[in-house]
C-alpha cells in the first residue's frame, strides 16, 4: 500500500489564476474560493498580456 501524503498550500498564499473568466479558469477560481483560499489574483487579457514578459514580471513583483 502506498503512503499518500497530502501537501497543501497556506490558505493565504497568493495564487494567480490565468483565464479566470473562462470556463476552466473560473472553475478553478471557484474551487479555490470554496476551499478557503483568500488571495486569488486574476487579470483579464486587456489588463495583462501573458505574452508580454515585462508585464508578467511586473505583476509578479507587485502581487506575488
């Protein structure tokens, strides 16, 4: 029998959810909220272009 040990994150951990307005991203967002995570970060494509490395780095320095 395998000994499965669950490794969890702090409920106050900052978590970026890409595509949080889409089908999968919104389901992930909702699931994390239901599990008690309180620092979820989401940006629309207009707010953050994930192909823009400088903008992504700026977001990570400010929020994560």
